[in-house]
């Protein structure tokens, strides 16, 4: 992964981590949020996108339930 790609991930909210073997983490994603040294940028973006959509939809469902 290039420095530019790492900067893109930081712009999305990834942070430096102390986890062994990981270079970044997205704290709200739990174990899915770690970026490992050998990870491909496209794979990390797919995981981020899937988790982001899942979280967004979960929040929408909670709002709908609360209004019913």
C-alpha cells in the first residue's frame, strides 16, 4: 500500500494502531477495522464500504423503529 493510499484511509477516519502486524485501524469496526501490512487497498475499501453501508442501514432501521 502506498503512502497516498494510507493518507486516503486516514481521511476516512482510520487511525494509527498499536496492534501487532496492523498499520491502521478504524475503531468503530472492531476486528474488521484493522489494516494489515500486506493488505490491498481495494480490499480495505471494499470492507470499509460494506461496513459503512451496514452501519448506515442499521441506524436508519433504528430511526424507523423509534418513530413507529
